[in-house]
C-alpha cells in the first residue's frame, strides 16, 4: 500500500481503509478526551463496530467521489488522520478536517499532511475552494487554518451542539489562486479551475462525520 513521506522524522500519509478499524479505534482510544473536546469523532468511533461503520462511510464517500480519509503514521503507528468530510466536484468546493492523538501534536504533522492533500485537491483535482470548519474555541485547529494560508470568513454562532453545549463554528477557506500564489505554483487555467456547472450548496454542520 502506498505511503507518502511527510519528512525525515518517520511521518507518513497513508490511505485509511475499513480493515484499519482496530488500529483506528486504538488510536482514538489513546486520544479520546483530547480529540473529543471539539469534535464528535470519538463519539462516532466508540467501539470496533463504530470504527468499521465510520471507515465504511468514508470508503463509500471515496467511491462516490464525495470525500475521503487518510491516516497519519509516525514510525508506522497510526497517530491521526486527515479527511475531506465534504467533496463536491461540480462546484469545486470541499471541506477538510483532521485529528491527532495528543502525543503526536506539536510536530506539524497535520500542517505537513494537509499541504500534500491541498496540492492534490487544487492541482490534480482542480478544486477551487477548500474550507475548514472549526469551533471558535479550538485554537490549535484555528492555527492550522492560519498556517495553511486560509482566511477567516465568518462565524456560525452557536450552530453546533457538541456534547450538550452549543458552540460556534468559524469558517476558514483558501482558494486555488491563493494556494498557488503561496506555494509558487503557476496557474494552469485561466478560469481558476471553476467548472462550468455549479451545484447548490447547503449549510453543513462542523461535525467529524
Ligand atoms: C487540531 C490539531 C490537529 C492541531 O494539532 P497541532 O499539532 O497543533 O497541528 P500541527 O500538526 O499542524 O502542528 C503544529 C504545531 O507543531 C509545530 N511544528 C513543528 N514542526 C512543524 C512543521 N514542520 N510544520 C508546521 N508546524 C510545525 C508548530 O509550531 C505548532 O506548534 P505550536 O502550536 O505549539 O506553535 C490537534 O489539536 C487535534 O487533533 N485536536 C483534536 C481534534 C480537533 O480538534 N480537530 C480539528 C477539528 S476542526
């Protein structure tokens, strides 16, 4: 199976498949409290059946070109993941997300991995806009959005009930021309990668589903 090196510290970006359910559960268990402070992923991946069901839903998204998930390994051990929770090819808009075990935080793993995935989204898949939906209380994730060159576009006030508490969601995003300018890439299209047909967008909650 392929793995993309994220540097010389043994960090790799790898596909995450249904058969990784036990590894995913073990990783979430190591970070259950830390990860669950702002996102619902640990509540969905509550046991092995939950892990399998969640990975199966992402396998379905990938098959339908509607999203996908990658794992981050450090010296072979699964320590986190990156996902496209929403992927809409007709509009060129997608939404990315992430998680790490606490022991793997502070090393740039998510920023490095997301740069690989954003290069792929913008350059290979010709997406136009990548969004980042984050709780306004989630400073580490907001810092990731900043490091990725995203712009804070607004706040959905108290839109997301997380574990019984209404939280607000900040919407951050980076556009293809901004990404290319920041990465020093030449634009390959004159229309900024905008497909001919657009689909209606609907508001979506900032959950890690
Ligand atoms: C959000 C989350 C992934 C951020 O983790 P993180 O480790 O801070 O993010 P990164 O992996 O990009 O690492 C950045 C940190 O590593 C440091 N770093 C070290 N080497 C680096 C490198 N090569 N590149 C970038 N940053 C590097 C940065 O300085 C930064 O540390 P600092 O915040 O102390 O300055 C993590 O807090 C988490 O999983 N939270 C729970 C789940 C969650 O909230 N997910 C997001 C939902 S929107």
